[in-house]
C-alpha cells in the first residue's frame, strides 16, 4: 500500500480510501464491519463516509438518517486513532427548512450529530458534499473555520466542486484568514474524464488533494454489465440505482470491451485495470473504493502498487 500527503497538509493517507456508502444501505452492520476491519488490516487508513449515507438514500426516505456513520462509530471503538476519518455535510437530513445546505445553522448542527454517531471528538477531514448556491461562501467558510478552531475538525475539504468554485473559496479564505479547502472529491474514471480539463490541472497547480470517487464507474468498469438489459440480480442497476444507468450507452459498452482486452493482456481484471489507471494519474491522492464484499478490498489492495510503464499509459490513452 502506498501513502501520499493529502494536498499541502502533513496528513498521510493510503492511496486506496474505503468508501462506505453501502454501509447500512446495501449491506448490514456485520458485513460492513468485516469490510472495515479487513481494509484496516490491509493497510488502508483512509475512511470516507457522509452523514447522508445509509437507509436514508432509499427512495421511500427522502433524507439521510446517518446509519453509515453509526456503524463506523461502533466498529472503531478503541481503534479510532488508527484511521483518517472523513465525512460530509450538505445533503438533506430531515424535513425542516434548514436541514440541508451549507448555512452556519446546518453545519453547526450536523457536525455535532456526526461526532455523536461516529463516537469521536474529532473528524480528520470534514467535507462539504455539494456546492450550495443559496448559502454565501463566506458564511460556509466561517462556520467551517470555527469547527476547526474548536478542535472538532482537523481539515476541511469539498466534494463535487468545480475549479472556479474552489478558487473562489480559497480567495475568500485568504482574504479573511480562514481555513482553506485542502482537498476535493470528484468523480473520475476511464469513462468520465471531464475533470481533466480544468479541475486536475488546477489541483496540481495549487496543491489541492484529489480523492476521486467512482473509479470503476459505479460498476460499469467491473465488466459485469454486458448490455443495458443484462444486469446481474444483485447489482446496483438491478436494485434500481439511477446513476449507473447514465453509463449505459453504446459508446461506453464499446470502450469497456476494449479496456477489458487490454486488462486481460496485462493479466488483471477489468476493475483492477480501471482502478490502477486512476491511481497512476499524478494529481490523484487517493481513489475511493466503495466495497460491499471483502474481495473488493483485496482486489483493490493487490493492484494499489502497480506502476504503469509509459507504453501501457500510451496504449490506454490510444483507446477510442
């Protein structure tokens, strides 16, 4: 397992980050704890969650209810200091008018709720889940600065931000002497490469850590989907996840076939190939693997140290 500094901080994080969106949603507490403990034994020290993750994501419950954080909190009793723990705030957590977004009111309420569920007195990386157009950035950043100064949070980051949004936030933080976002969490994989245009060059230039989610394109790059109408019974697509459907295009199925051939040529699975491609991008600090089965962790760890040759990088880039 390789470790990198998260942005300009002195914090060492594993190149594989365990994503826990499945905890309490697709898998129960026992299965979740098994995966968490295995990840830690394999050298993964970076755990990513959100207050929203859990049963609250199901369509019949239109807001988060914190199951993922609760499961992690119980599992980490006595082992909290072994991990870098990241969580998020911003998505709706109740029916009330002020139970979503990035206002001071919501942030101050949800940081305490997350700390209680996680059974800890500090969070290593507290991330805003989405850009909030309805909350002034100054208000959000002042609130985040306050939770850092109070000792409840070590560092702050953002998720799903564009380069200009981080730059604007950094400018405000610089002017007002507030904590800066040290990292960003965007979607990035062989089928979704939009962040290469502006976000990745910006992060390299400004020293912002990049922890990418969906490196396997929500399972599309696992190779288990052969066509739009051929989803395995236990897959996310079969269970009705809408976001995976966005990848079901004729062009993407064609690309997946070509990437599978290159993976087989290098004697690795397609999912390992896709993950390793992400890890070999210089700007990427860590890739989030949303494990729901123990072998997801094992497969990711086994490929985490694979350094690609210039020839292999060119082969992958020439696929079109």
